């Protein structure tokens, strides 16, 4: 049986910069990614945000100032992030975080475009 939690990317260090609202992740492959809390929140892998299929993905507005209250490990394959808007149901696997960091600009542009298309704002 294949290991369903097998990850191609593994972190060696995770740092939360609360004041800057940034999560830094250093990976074994030498890549260091800095992920803003707002992007992590609006792209959360939770069913609340992603739905159960791509067509169910929700656009999360009003999170310009969202912060991260804490980060906890989930086994040896992921973290759960507790945001200060009380969202904490997303399980961020190492591969998900790595992919998000590598595609940060693309995801950000898509988020902004979707807000505009729906006449929504980043502001609360």
C-alpha cells in the first residue's frame, strides 16, 4: 500500500513572524518561502474555502489584516494554522505549502482578479 501522506517536499524550519503576518518555511531542497497570512487564509485547503470540487471554491473577502495566532504540527506531513479570524480547519501539507509558495504571485493575482470580478474587497 502506498503511503498516502508521502510528501516530495519537507521543511527543515518554520518561522512565524507575527508582526509582519508572514510564515517563513525553509525546505530541505534549499528553497525558503515567505507566505503572507492573507494569502494562506484565502487559499486555505479547508473544505470551507476549497469546497469539495474546484467549482465549489469560495472567494474569501475582507482578510487584508488577518494574522496568524499559532501553528501546530499535524503528524509529520502538515501544519494547521490558527488565524485570528478563528479559521483553523485547513491542513497545510508540506507539498501544498511548497506549491503555494512557488505560485505565490499567480495565486495572488487570481485572488485579486476574483475579488474584482465579484465586486468584493480585501478590506473588512
